[in-house]
């Protein structure tokens, strides 16, 4: 059966109300489409934990920093729906723009702290755009559970903080990053890599893993990060925007991995910006 596509809030509300009357547990998987195996793994996880799964598809203009990036974002609704149907997702909510940002829309959801630094430092306003649209999607779908990939680790922190601070009754479920066989984290942006850049791209996670191994053995972060940046640039990346060691729990900067930590990176390959992160287990004391 093909996945039903819903475009209006009124229709969404009517369906959700009927599901609620049946006592169904509802999950949402927010996406901007161009679905790949990473998204599909979120949908499978949601189907395993909820009775009804809504996948949302909205290319959110408020979270793009440049008109060119927004225009270049892949829009593949037909093939997205075709990928969701065999999984058994219950709805593809692909709202018309005015259902999300009606005329006169004037509200901005801004999450301090976890939005600052990392991607937040290089993409001004990006996390306000994410927090605003995700708050709307949570309230519109009234889901009990929401599934997010750990690849966008800072985003995961931002939406978790936002839902907690605004008392939105939804549990955020983090899911592990899905990778290609050569280690590259799956991303809708990967299709924009040239053949040569696609061959270079996995070197980003290789450098992260090598740095994580040194950090786990107790080395201080500064020299490890310096070496990893050199390695990434020598591999052919044009520029490393940031490479940082942060606390897993609240993204506080760390000088060494003496508590559960993440190594997070953003780097440019050609005109494609890639982000990734790996867990760094605390060094034994
Ligand atoms: O991760 C994404 O695809 C987007 O940031 C999200 C969460 C769907 C909000 O537009």
C-alpha cells in the first residue's frame, strides 16, 4: 500500500484524533526529504516503538543560511514516498508552506547554550530555524515519540532542550548514525559530491576515529585536534570549519576526554559542507 500523503494541518489533526481515540502511540520522524538509508533506519526504529508513524517532509527555508543552498537542496517527494510505502509508515506529512509559516507568522524559537558554537557559530540563525519548525511539527503531530539521528548531534541537543523547556510532552529518541560501507555518514548532501570528492569523503571519519583513539588513551585534546585538522586538509578537504571535543551530555567544551565525550567536525569538500561526529569513551582514571 502506498503511504498516504497529507498536506494540511486540518487533515493531519483529524487523522491524529482518530488514532488517539484508538489509544495508539504515535511517533514522528521529521525530515526534509531526499530520504536515504539513515532516514529509513529512523522510520524502522519508530515503527518498532509506536503504533502509528508520521514521517514529515518539509524543506524548511528558515534553517538555510543561503538562498543558493536552499535552492540546491534535493526535492524528491515521489521517490521518498516510494521508499516509505514498503516500510509501512502510516503517513507522509508534506505540508504546504502556509501550514507551517502562514501569513503574518512572527514567532522564533531560540535555544541558548547548546545552539551556540560548533555549527551554530558558522550558520547564524540555523538552529532557531530548526527549533521553530520542529516545535511546530511536534505540536501539529502531537506525537508521543520523535526520532532523530545522532549524525546531527548538536541538532539532537537543541530539539531535546527545546521540547523540555517548552513542556512539549514528547520523548526524543536518538538513533545511531548510519554509514556507507566505507564509513561516510549518510547525508542528503552526499549526492552533490563529485566522484573524486566522494572517494575522499570517508577520510573525514577515518581522521575522527584516529583522533578518538588517541583521546581515549588520555592525550590532551589540543595536539590531537591540531593533527587531525592537518590530516583532513591533507586528504583534500578545502577547509575544516571546526573540530572540537565536547561533553556528550551538554556539549560543554572539554580539554581531554575525562568524561563521556563527542568529537564533532564540519568540513568543506568542494562546495559541499559535511558534518560528522564520533563517541569518545572516557579514558580510565
Ligand atoms: O535534520 C533535518 O532534516 C532537519 O533539520 C529537520 C529536523 C527535519 C528540521 O527541518
